[in-house]
């Protein structure tokens, strides 16, 4: 299929969507790193985080949303089916156990920090949650990213523009150039790299973690 466009930038994006996706992620990743180091406003940090992961996330959602569950069931063996769920159960039990320990530690820390001043307990509790919640959200996001990247690798493979993949043919069937870009941006390595970078950056957004020593 010949991709014709009067705009050279559009043509380049259509031919090499993964290269442009990597460039986009690197540019916003560097900008985010600079913003965190300079202790920029939280709104700017979150805007850069959203921009960094936006192209690969939108493309991933488009590809996986159009892929019926039957595709995954056909590609997965009985062993992988149960093994993945076993791992999920182990992680769930570990997370629950850790939450019990962390909850007790946080409660004791708040009591000690308040030094018997009951009116300060709630305020200190919210301060602690402002640090804990972004960290927990980042861990859950990282797990989501890894899981989606694994599915992407099974659906469309690792090539920049897969010649034969399990991506449903009805996805943007009337717009082949846009389909090529979307499938190219929904690359498992790009989505995993940008998504995990966001997971690392979230706890530091807006100065929620003190970087000073």
C-alpha cells in the first residue's frame, strides 16, 4: 500500500510511528525531569506526565479495546491462564499483608507526631496520605502497564509495523494510514517504557516527595 500525503511530517509519522513515539516520550521525559529538579508547580508536573504517556496510551486503549477477549483466550494456554491468576493471587495476598503492617505503622507514627494533641491527628493523617496514595497509585499503574504491554506483545508483536498480527481488521479499516500510526504507537516496549517512567515520576510530582538530603 502506498501512503501518499502532501505534508512531509505527516508522511514521516505514518511511515515511522514508533520513532516519533519514542522521540515524543524522550522529549517530555526530559522536560518532566527538569521540572521535578526545579521543583516546578504540581500542575505543570501533571501536565507533562499526561503528555508523556498520552500517545502510546491512547493507541494501546484503541488496539486492546478493539480486540475481543476471544483473541486472548485463543492465544493463551491453560497453564498460562492459571499461572497468571496464581501470580495475581500471590500479589494480592502480599499487598494485603503489607497494608496491615503499613497501616499499623502509620497509625503509630501519627500518634507520635501529634504528641497527644488530638486536633492535629487528622491533619497529620492527611499529610501522610498525600505521600502514600500517589505511591500506591504508581505501583498499581505499573502493574497495569506491564499487563497491557504483555497483551500488546501477543496481539501485534514487536515489529514497528507488523505485517501479520492479531489486531482486528475492523480497527480503523477505512483509514489505513491512521491505523498504521495507531498500531505503531501501540508498541509494547514504548508503552511499557513510558508507562513505567510515569510510575516512577508520579510520587515526585508537585514536590510530594522531598528530594533534599
